[in-house]
C-alpha cells in the first residue's frame, strides 16, 4: 500500500456523497478516506481519515505532479466532481452513489467513480485498500470476472465488497490497483458494490451514464420542491441537500454527522461519534426542512419518532422516558468504545465509537421533541392519536421532574447543573402542548399544564436573569459566578426564536450585547467560556458554527438587519469549497469536529430564511 501524501487531508478538503443509507467523504486529491458500509453506523471500510496506515482508503490520482485541484457538485445534485490540473492535461473524477427513486425497494448500494480525461493524455493510478471493521478485521482479495472481491474475515466477516473495473487491476496482498492511461475524451469506470456476490462481465459505459442521469434527475426533483427563492439560494439549497444526505431513508432517521472521532481541537480528547440520532438535532432539522417545504422528510422523521419513541407501556427509567440520542434503529443503548489501535485524526486520541452521552440526563430534549411535533402538526398532516398519547405520557413525567439539574444541550461531563436553557425548553414543551390541545381539540389537563408553564417561566425570569450583570446566564443563580463575571451561553440566543421572550425585550437585548462582547470573535461564536464554567474535559475548543448562525438570527430578530447581513456573508466565507461546514471552526478558519454537521446546516437555513424575510 502506497503511503498517502499528505497522510491527513484537512477536514475541509472533502465533499460528501451518499445514497440515503450511508455516505463517503471524497478528498480533493481523489482519495476516499471515510466510508462505512452498508449503513452510516456500520464499521468503516475506508477510514484513513482517522489513521492513514490502518484505516484504509481508495485513491484515484494522476501519475504526475498536480498543479491545481478543484472540486464542486454537479449543479443541484449530490454528485461530486474532482478536477486535477497537470502539465499533461486535466482529469475529472466523478463520484456518486446512485439513487434512482424515492424509497426504492430495489435499491443497490454502489459507489461509482468515473474518471474522464478532459484535456491531454493522462497516466492515472488507482489503489483500493479497504480495512474492514475500523481496521480491526481481516479480509482476502479474490480476482473475479471484470474486477475483484474483498471478502471480510475475522471481525470483518459478513461483509463482501465487489469491485468492477473497466481497466485491469492487479491484486497485491490485501489491496487491488494499477495504472492506466487515458487519451483526451476517454474514461475509466469503477463500481464498488457493498452487496457482495460475484462481479459479472465488466462494465457497460451506457449503464453508467444511465445511473448518472437518473441520479441527477433524482436530486434535482428533490431540491426542486424547495419553496425558498431568497438571496442565498445556493447556500440554502446546498445545506438542504447536505441534510438530505444525512437522512436514513428506510427508517426516516436523521443522523447528526456521518463521521466519528474528528477532533474539536487537534491533539485533544473531545472526539465523539456523531453517527446517531440526537433528538435535539433531528428536531431542529425538521424545522429547517419544513421551512423549505420538504414535508416528506418531516413525515418520515415523525414516523420514526412514533415507531421508536412510543413508550406508553412500562415505567420510565430514573432519567425519564426520553433519551438524548438513539441508534438509527431506535436503540438508546450506545456504549462508548475506544479504538485504541487507531492513531486518530492528526494524532487526536482517543477515537471513540458509540457515545456515553446517551446516558446523560438532558431536560431540554423534551422541548425540542414537542416543538418539532408541534410544527409538523401545524404544517403537515397532523399527529395521530397514539403520538398524542405518547407525548402526554412524556409531558407528565417532565412536569414532575423539570426542576432538576441536568447535563443540558452541550453534554458537558462535569456533573449536572441547573441550566437556564433546559428550563427554557421545558417551558417550550408545555407551551406547545397547550397550543396543540387548543388547536386540535385534543384532550389534556390544560389548567394544570398552564400553571406549570407559568412556574417555569417565573423561574427563568427570576433565577436565570442576573440583575447585577444585566444578562441571562448559563445556570440559574445559585452561586455559579467566578471572579464576579457572569457565565454566558450561546444557547440563550434561542430564547426569542422559541417565543419565550420578545427579541426586542430589554432583557434579551442586553443578553445579546453581552454575548456579542464575550463570546463572539468577528462572526465566530463560542458556546461558552470553559474557564468560567468548567465542562469536565481538558483543553479548549473552536467556535461553534451553528452558534454563529444563531447569532445572525438573533441580530435579525432584534432589528439589527445590516449587522446580521454582514455576519451571514462572513459566515459563508468559512464554508469549505463545496459549501459544507464541520461542527467547529478554529480562529485560523480550520474546520474541526465531525463533518459535515447537520445542526450547522439547519441553523444556516433558518438564519438565511429569517433574514430574507426581514429585508423584504
């Protein structure tokens, strides 16, 4: 296996492709260094992003020096084009996973790579070096008609990858690859099929073109449903297409990101697995998709909630009937495991699968869940009787336990605290239940619910507000101050967005000002200051992209439209070359954390749509 050069490609130097079941990251140098099969949460078969020696990769590159690289999406699709310019000519690699129709019962999972010599004659090289089960599993390579098969062994047993190639491949050890020459206008084709089986008879260029055209048509039909026609159509629609790529179509689940282990700080320990369904992220994503008119995705997610979170039977556990996150299949048990054999991205260890935050107690998720269902009930077809009954059960539990410390939205590991944001979202849960009951005539103890809603509101205004500092604070006032400074939190920017407070209320305006002064660096926004509110983890982190878009929306709602517009335009400059965002951005503009992150793209959609409306 040839060593990758450079060993680690920067996170931002990738684009995402997928088939609504899993996804792959394609680098600007023609490498695929992240791919899990057959699902988002399956073990990786290409994982060089986390260890270039042990993780596995698939490289397609010119045999000569590359002077310049370009990468872009085929317009209004999730088909990725990588162009490499050399002294010998220009070559184009077209990467996509075919998706032919909605909920296709005959869907075949294939990763297609078509190489085209655009100008000149090019000597090319490909190397396919899978490493099953995060690099822990073995496999053997078997020559087959028209290609090769990679057959998993040991912990990789059960998965077989069939590779069809229009050029001869040579098997060397656990890899397959070889060189090939393309004259101007000629192409080579590779198809990796995760269903296994025996490769049959070579490749048909006409069939590859049919798959390409059908996939183009699918993505264009989908994004064509959008009702957004504002100033930032390209950025908004790219965010929508990215969110769609993070949807597991067979179940309706929406994952937080397709990667694991990408660090929030290089060399640090904040490296998490995001290939799961966070109730919080999915609920906000539902809001963004509904804003754009994608009601099918909203209905799919509501069906997922109804199927997996309907817990009327049995008694809830000590931390309630609702969990922070679930697997794609709705399993709340996501035990955290360290992959100590992997070096980690740029040496950032440990690499973890699973996520122990699934065991945390986070009260805010009740508000996010109920708010998402409220929106679907308002703009969609309406919730079922069983869904309403399940919500009432969850609300009854929350009404008994809302006044408790928790880990809250940022999933800190420093013990439970009385977080203001959690109280805000508990208020949202009760308030939206009251609204739905009134709008639909649904049964509920409205006097009791309204009394509880008002108690929560009073606590937020009395203890979540620091009168000396003139700002809302991260935790209810119970001696949290250090050195006389209030502890601010970017999640408080959501208070007017969830209708708890007017965006022009003096209390919110002063909070917005305090956050701007303390947590904003130009347009980049930190979640909080860990030196004032230790979170139980070592080191620092970058700014959170989603918080930056929250800040844009807060400025918009507060009437500071010109400042919001400038901030939004600046945030667009921090996207990577194909308009995608990792979880965090360092002060040097480097993308950090899992990539791309759903939460960030949904916040972009909301910020752009609201600013468009404010500008008229």
